[in-house]
C-alpha cells in the first residue's frame, strides 16, 4: 500500500483539547505524526500544522478522526505530494542574463542572424550553437501510464515532468515533456519527426503495446538521433543488470540457465531480446494463452519474431507447466499470478523478478522461503528494478558522442555497467542492483555506452575523454 504525507492545519481551543488528544486520534486512525509547526499562539487558542505520514487508504479516516474531536477546528488539509506539483515541477531558465541593449543584440536580433546563417550553411553546428546537444524530448500519448493505464496526455504530464527532473538531476540532461493528444500511430510519428530538429534524442514513454513497437521502429529508421522507448528497453537493461549479479550469487552461467518471462508486452519482448543478446540458450516467453513456442504462428509481429528464435523452447503449456525446472522467473505481468507451488517446482536456487506494479506477481514475504534471489519494482523491498538506473546514463552517453541510435550493444553495455557498480565482494541475495542515487551509476553507464557506440560505428563524435 502506498504511503503519503499530509499536513493538517488545525486550531486547538485551550482547555477543551490537548495536543496529546490530537496525536492519539491520528495514531488510532492509522496515521503517524512526524512533525508539528506552531503557526500562531493566542490566549484562547493556537494554530498548528501537523505533518502526518499515512497510507493512502487511511487518509480519510485520519481527517475524519480530527473532525470528530471537540475543541478543534480543521482549517485545511494539504497533501505534500500535491504541493510539490503546484505550478509544475520544472521550468526553463536562461544561461546568461540580458541586462542591456548590447546583451539583447547578441542573444537576439541582430546578432543572432549570424548564428542562424552558420547553422543554415552547416546543420551540424546546431549541436554546438543550440540546446540540441543536451536536450531530450520525453514523448507520451498517455495510453499506458504505469499502474494507471490509459489516462490521457494531460494526466500523464506529471510523470513526464518527473522524468525530466531525473534526467537533469542525475545526468545533467535537459529534458522536456511532450504530451500528445492523439493515439494515431502515424500522427505521433509525424509529430515527433516534425519537432525533432531541436532535440538531441527522443525518449518515448507510456505508449501502449503493440503501437509502441511500430512508433519506435519507424522513428529509429526515419530520424538521425537516438530514439529509446524506456518502458521496453529501460526495463530490459536494469533486469539484465540484476540478473547478471543474481547469477553470480547462485553460481550459474547464463548459457546454461532456463528463463521464463511472463507477460510478453512492450517490456517483456525487450527483456527477451536482451536475454538472447546476452547469450541465453533456453527461453520460455509466456503470455495469457500460455507459452509462445518455437515454430508457432502468431499475429503479433514481435511474438512471431520470438517464435523464430532457436533459443525459444518448442514445448507448449501454461505457466504451471513451463515453470517447472526453470532457474529464473521474470514477471512483467499482473499481481498475484505467481504461487508458492510454482516456486517449489523451479530448479535449485531459483531467481524471481516479480515486477508487476504496484503489486508484484507474488509478495516477497510469501516468496522468500522458497527463492534464493528476489527482486521487484518496489522501492520498499531490497533489489528494486528501477529504470532510473538506466535512462539518464544512456542518454548522457548517447548525447556526448552524438550517437545516431541506441543499439543492442549499447543497451547490453549499459546493463553490464550497472551490474559492475556492485562489486563481487558486495554482491549478495539482498544486494544485486545499486541504488538510483549511487553516484557511480550514471558515470559507468555513460562510459560503457560511448565505448559501445564508437565500436559499433554509430557515434558521430569522440568525446575528449576518449581521445
């Protein structure tokens, strides 16, 4: 259950109610008082702000408990999460002040004309003379927002703003949310292409499957800047990083293990692709109707691609059938799908990545006695598989070397770089993946991505630290 923090502004009438009464009522309703700020003290009454940590489901009970107390007036309830979003979470600021006419003539007319002419004569100068060199568009249509689904472009904007904040804080990349009011695949492609000249990269976000596959594929082909659908590839990169370290814990090589991937949508397909690129020989993709098998025929193009891969097993069956003897379960599907009997049927030292959000395929407390390594997408459990470990460093590297695209070699290099942040001496069942705030993550990923871009010929610039 998600927790939030609320601020209750209350007026207490002296002699009728004490703060102890208030704290007791809040605690009984399921809240936890974390701070008290005195706003005004008078002879008859006092006004205070009480900050309360509370589960989302108990917020109404806490408010109701305060209202029922005699001698207290509830003036206002503020949700600190909503307060953090007032006016939006990002803004644009100039790199230099404009204080006089001379400043104005250099940054705008007439001086700017010389710069425009230089770019017109050599379009590559846009990288050095505009924001293109360091700016990414975070593009969504709001059709597949994590945990919320199709909520539309306006409601998706806070997620995109948050992503832009992470780009800037973690990797120094300027990012801007682009929320498109269309679900038409061709219109999205046209729009992104039309606005691409000012951006150095495109991060696609929260676009529903299977449309996301065609949108990304077409944009990769038709643009000369990197395009990255984070829901697909960000998940795959971080899963791969966690799996590499998990295999160190259990002492199994990737070439010999058998992996079941449950939920073959955008993220699931990309996870499968990365596993195969890393050398996996035994893969079982599973969706609602059971295993996708080698040699099968499927209408969904990406499923058909999987069915044509020699590493995909040919034996049909439900999850109950195919999970037997599996070394690894990777879930990007739905809550509660995985049961204890599934875990008991897996191979020795099973590895389980249950990443359905907000509730995993199996709760870690239930799974723990039966698995060797457990990971989820949740921040309140060890081993969180979080895309934030991936996209800032990948785009930092891609922008710094002006990569034409982000290819599989760059993604796999990023996964290995994330895994390397956890040393062999540190890695254990409860620590297979670094924190998103680990200062080495972005630097390691950037370096690995640039190396891979140079070696695969997609880099158009060699950064100074690589010369």
